[in-house]
């Protein structure tokens, strides 16, 4: 275990590649490891919180003993101040190798809209202090959500997480691709290589990959300061995953059901998410917002079509959500009394015609465009129920987008309907490869302009920059600010507010 930990520290601090020339790496390994252990041992992966409600929140840590032991006793405390001069809740819990030594506590009996501070103790040491916040209740004047997606360790540094940690937001929404399953690649000139070096398939593989990602300083900082609400996308299992398989799962990699179960278990061990129910779930922010987090991968998604000419493409029985989740979504939206209905959405919902750039692949078969029958059901549901102020928040594409969601903008039924029924905002990647990392910026800009011309309901696109977005909700407006970091090739503090758009209440029109 110690060798694995040291190897992870080498990657984190820019040393030699794990498993390569260990003798040359030893001086750096010993120096950095001893410094890091003095600061963090045995809580190398920090602390986190998530799935806040108005009266409770999950708090998380991971204890890393020097040697494998059957169980570890952990105590926890939650207080109203960072000095812990007034401890509100405390308790004890055991962890073990069965949980990969992770710890989760669902702390209840809390006050709405309140900050709390928490810490853990184990093996004669104390963890860093984390800060969290419960959801508000009653009348709420304003909310701020930071929205992130697509963080690939070996494609660059997680500078966006560092900037989010410094923002004052109510919660961080992570829309998936929290980790990537791939083995080592050379996509970027960055001294960060995946562990294990091969594609992750087994439970231990996934656990090691999560362990590596959570040694990242910026990710630990963001998790320590803000509560998270997360959903998985595909790379938490394998690229373009669905219920019965994935594009990046081959027969020689074993049983897909077993791989999916391993990926799911590791995710629930390492992410501060409430267990025991469906992955899709809702969060109520008083009278201002109802947040609906969807599962567009493992709950009901059927195999993607090969293309728009595939005979299965228009079939009614093909599904992104599955019947059960679709019925649940309609019920949640129809009964939501809050002003804004925010949908945490892994893949793009809006119609998006790519034929001007990719005539052979005019639609993305992995997105909602690949499931036109069910997408039309959702759009019709919004229209028929007269649902106002629906906001889709989307990850996956490594790009920034702003759409006015239109039921049939591309004249599939002979006559375009340009009356917007919702809006959709896409967040770019934290570090995963963007379009300009495979072609010059000028070429990407030409492509962006072609997309804007051929999709009149598309109001903004950027496929060149990394970062995150902040959604600010009030009684009268929803505003989105896209922040782009200066670089991902090294740790860096620079960022730019690149674009701001807003939608007024009951309008569905972007300004």
C-alpha cells in the first residue's frame, strides 16, 4: 500500500512516472512523501460533503492505514464554527477494506440554509476541517450553482476546481466524467499519467483510479469547501455506456455486468452521495429552485443507434431514461412549486444539427438526439403541462453551449416550431481534450460559426477553452457566467469571465 501511495504522490507532485525508474525517483519520493504525510496522514484524500438537504448532509473521508488492517475506528464532529467551540453533532463509525477505508456519515437534525464545519479522527490523527452547507427552505432570494464536468487526470491540471473552491456558491454540481477509465495515453504534454497504467476494469482498478484523482490538490480543495451534488456519465464505467454494454467494453475485458457493478461500488465509496435509492433524485432549494438530477446511463438507456439511417433510430421503444425514470421525471416537474426547474443532465438535450461540419454524422447518437422518440416525449411533457422556467444543465461535450430549447427547430415534421420551451446551458471540460487540442484555434472558430448559422436556436458556443460555469438564480432571472482558465498544462490561478447570458422568468429567451 505504501508503494502505491508513494507512486501516486510522485504523479501528483510532478515526479517520475509510476513504475518507471523507481531508483531515480526515490529521493523525490522520500522528500515529498514525508512532507505530505506530516500534513495529511492518514487522511491523504481530504474530506468532502454532498447530497445536502435542508436538514442533513453527507460528510466523507478516507483513512489510509500504513498496512492493511481489518477495521479502523473513526470519530467525527460537526460544529457551527471552524474553531469547533460549539460541537453540534458527533459520533463514531468503523471502516474497513470492504469499503476501501472510506467513511460516509449522513448527519441529520441540522438547520436549513446553514454553514457547518466537520472533521474526522482516526489512528491518532485528525483530518482537515471541511465546510458544508444545508439547503435553504421557505422564501429564497438567490442561489448560486457552480457546474463542472469532464476531468481527465492525464489531460491536464484541475485548475477549474481550484477556482471553484474560491467562489462563494451554494453547491457544486458535477455532471459526470468525474474520472476516466482509459489507460495511459499521450494526448497532452503533461506529466500526469493514469494509475493503474491499463484501462480500469476491476473493483481494485476503479478504486486505485479514484484514489489517484483525489490526491489532486485542487479537487481536494473544492470538495473540502463546498458540498457536491453529482451524477455519473459514461467514463465512470466506460465510454458511451448504457444499461447492457458500452462502446469501450470488449468481450476480452470480462463480464460487463460485473464491471458495471465494480464501477458503481467504487463510485459510491469515493463520492459523498446518499446511498440506498435510485441514482436519479431531486433537491429542493426553498421556493426558488427544484433540482432534478437524471441518470442517462445505467437506469434505462438502450444501445445507441449506428446513425440516423439505422432502422432502430426512430423506434418508440428506444430509451434514454427508461419508462420508470421518465414517469418519475414528469411527476417531479409537474409537481414542482419552485420558480425554476433545473435539470442536471449528462448529455445534450437540444436538437443539434452537425451536418454543416460532419455531413456523415449529422447527429450525436449518444446524446438525446440519438433517442428522438423519447426526447419528443419530454418536450411534449413540458409543453402540455405548461411548465415554465425549465433549465437544462449539461456536461459531456467538452464545450460551452447556450440553447433556446425548441420542440422541433429543424423541421422534422415539415414546419419549424421556434417557440422556446426551455433553455439549456452546457459547461466545458475541466481538463478533458477540447477541439482546439486536435486542430488550430482558427479552424475551431470556423466550425463554431457554422454551427451557429445552421442552428438558429443555438446562441453561444465555445469549443476551445476549459473551465466551468456559474448559474445564478433569482426570482426574476437566471444568469449563466462561463469562466475559462488560462491553462491546464500547469497549476495556474488565472481565469477569465468569458461570457454571460440570462433568461428572464417565464420567457425562455436568452439575452
